[in-house]
């Protein structure tokens, strides 16, 4: 047979297969994507000078690349943000915040009345499209984090009263309503305001598949979910020193495939979620001295809807019931949410068996995730040493693991619990539990929780939804009873706690309302002015949008904006003063006891990952690694040896 004929036969065979596939495709839907013949773990060899890092794709799936959106958090997204976006401060390997001298020349507290921080930006700092990094990027980020739902570390931005631009935007004066030692938590990273503010996809979608411009040493090529590969190439527009590696490739795949690729030399480092099978394979493939456990900067939480959401506040104001009546899976309001009742929240916690949940999160290895005993601090060791969760003696500050006791608690709260499910007034105690679709481990935990709560007489309806819709639409508006989500946070305990538990902002209230909330300081009250920068050295001023803050213990009486960092919506006078004091003093908030009593969320575990390297990268593990929790193990990738 001639070569030409063989080629024709091959083309004909492929064409017939394509027609067959198209014939099986329902009308109106696109034809299925033809398989590439390559898995992400065995993709074509990279270019010389490229470092390939294998990431556990099924362990924590990639949903987007906005570093401030809770829905987008994943190890891969965090690594991309750290290498592509500019930051005023970064976390060093020892866990301490340091100024990024490529981005800013100086950060100085220039006044205490009012508390003012002045940022002097490097004159060469610019985005890869040539647009300078300026005060406009500061103001844009502040404005978004005041209003965008389900976002990370927003508390400090609420304290900002004004952002003033000088020197063509290269000098930025940021004024605060109170002393704020946690200012290093702000503006790190910055986002390209000139791109995002005009994007048709908006805040939620503009960074869904890539970060279109870079302000760091690497630029990002669009993420291809089919191949599961993220390529970060040198940013030749970067004004500082160019990185050593020509590119860093993040290759997502199954742990088994990635470990096999590591053995062949196709992958130089591995960054994997824990699991019984994964850990056994790692033990065989990578010596212990080339592995380190890196706790994630996050906790897996069961978030309770503890306040009336925006859509039903008016009903509450007219006296409609707020804590009685069953809910449905598709419910859109929160006035009837049973989780507003503290007794129901306590019963749910008492029904949960933490060790069983940990086993699901750890894919058969409970020690791969860490027990959480504080609402305001993470359990990981501060020295960055390898850590394992000890669930045999893990005791939370609230009762757990006792379905019979949970039934008794419900009975004391007026529920009839002698049947399969608890009832009151003829209605079954039914709750909807939402979790992000595509996340296998959280799906397994959701099914486990459904069984555990069912044993206590609580009927649970499971609802899988896209992460962005789940958090930014359902949770942030109070239209869901329970949510099972991974919630990231920053390194500052005061900022993280105030973000998660401070009283939500209120839309449309008068400026005098915030003054009545003592000692809450919300700088946004009564501010709405923005002026353009005049000629010369005069400053332009951007002040915060006009809003106030809910009165503690009375959040149900007002229509709140969609929830930003406080996913539960709880507003408590037993908690708020301690949060405000900690922000002003820069101390760890002393609010654990009232938070465990109120139970806005039930933290289930802190995830961990294992970072393993080949012999050529073993020097990366020398020295402290505590900072990797906050910056990822890819911190400093610009200095990695690339062969």
C-alpha cells in the first residue's frame, strides 16, 4: 500500500469517527472534544530552561484566578497570583511580611492623626501592557473589596477613609479611621484596574481563565482546562531582574500520573494533596529529605446562615418569622432559615463526627488535615515543621460526635424527635447544604455530613453548584442554610478574624447609624466624594462609598449588602468590640469563646499539601518554610535553578 493511500485511509477513518461522534451529539449542543492522546502528566517535553511542577488537579480543582475571591482559591491560583501580580508586601520564608522593593521604594506611616500610610511606588513599576502601576490600582482594589461578595481579608479596607494620589499616581497616601498596625495586609497583590474596571465579565469573570496582564516577573498564558496546564513565561516587560527559569509550568493531573512523570524526569517538583494512596506512592518515589508538608492558608468550614439576607430583611422588619419554618432546596430568602436558631446550629455541630470528616478530606488519611480548635488562629505550627493531624484526641470547644445528644438538644428547643426526622408544627427539620461542584473531596464530606446529621434527625438536601454561584450568589445573599466551603485567609489574625466575623455593612442607612454602633469603626459611613487630580502636585482624593454598619445583634432589622468576608452574616455585640480592638492594636482577637458560643461557622479542618522536589531542586528545602503557607512553595521561583 502506498504512503498516500495509507494517509487517505487514516483520514477517512478519523472522519468517520468524527461523523459518528457528531451523530450522537444532541441537537443544539457542540460536538464533543476529540481526545488529544495526551494526559497532562505526559504532555510534550517543555522548552529548555523550564521548570515543571505537578499539582493535584482532582484534589483542589482550579475554578479561577482572582486572588481575592473565595470561590477561586486553589493552590494553583495562589501560586499564579504570587508570580504574576505585583504586591506591596510579601511574606518571607520565615513568615514575616517584607516590602517588595521592586514595586515600592518605601512604605511609611506619615501621620497618626489621622493614621496615614504613604506608599512611594517605583517609577518603573508598570503592567506588561505599559500602563503604570498607580494610585488608581489602590483605589480600585479598595472599592471592590468593600462591596464584592465572598472576598478575602476585607477588614482593613473598611477602615480606609481616603486614598490620595500625588506625583502622577506614584505617591499614594492612604488615610484610616483608626490606628491600623495591620496595614501590611493591604494591596498585596494589586490588580490591573485599567483592565478589570471595563471588562464585560466584571469582577467575577474577568480572571476566570487567566490574568491578562502581568506586573510580576512572569506572565500567564491562558489556562487550558482540557490539558490541565498553566504556563508562566518570563515577563520581558518587567523592570527588575529577569527570572532564571524561562518558564514555570504548572501541570495538573492525578497524583499517580504525576508521580510517574516525576520518576521519568518529566516533572521536577510535586505539590499534592494528602491521601492514603498518594502518600504511599510518594514514600516510594521521593526520599523523605526531599519532601515537606505545607499547610494551606485556609480552613474547610461548615458555614451557617446566621442572619437574614438582603432579600428578606424587609419581611423581618415587618415582623415576619425569622427562625421558624422549614426551607426548601431552591429557597431564595433567609427569613425562614432554621439556622438562625442557635440551638439548631449547636445540634448540627453536635451531630458532626470530626474524625470521619477528616478521613474524607484526607482521602483516607485523616492525619493529612489538621484539627481546628480556634475560630481566629490556624492550627499549623509556626516554625513550618512537618505537621500531622491527631484526630484520636481532637476535642473541639463545642460538643461533637453525639447524635443522641443532638436529638436531645433539638427536643429542648421544641422539636419532636421521636421519628426519623425532627418535626415542629407538622414541618420536618430540613436544611439545604451547598458545596462546590467538581470538588470530589468536598462532595464526599457533604455526603458524610448528610448521613451524620440524618442520624440526629436533621434531613439534609445536598446542592452542588459552581463555586462562584454558590458563594457569590447563594451564600453571600443568605439564600442557603448551610455551605461546605474552603475559606482562605491572610497571615494577620486580627484582619482575618475581623473579615470573617465583623458586622456586615448596611446599604442605604443614614450616616448617623454607624455612630450608634459603639465601638465599631467603619470608615465608609457618610463618604462618597471622589475628585480628579488637579494640575501640579495637588492630590486627588478617593473616599469610600457611602454605607454604614449593622448594629450588633440587630442585623435582622436592616437590609444588608451581599456578604463580603462574613459569610454567615452574624453580627454580635459579644464579638464586635474585641475585633475592633484587635484591629487597632494589631493583636490576636480574644473572641474565641463568644464565637464558639454563637457558632457562625463550624471549622472542620485545615488542609495540608506535600511539596516534593527532585535532586536538582533540593536546596529549596534548606532553611525556614513557614512563609510558604501564605505564599505557596513557588515563592522565589524566579531564583530556582533551571538546568
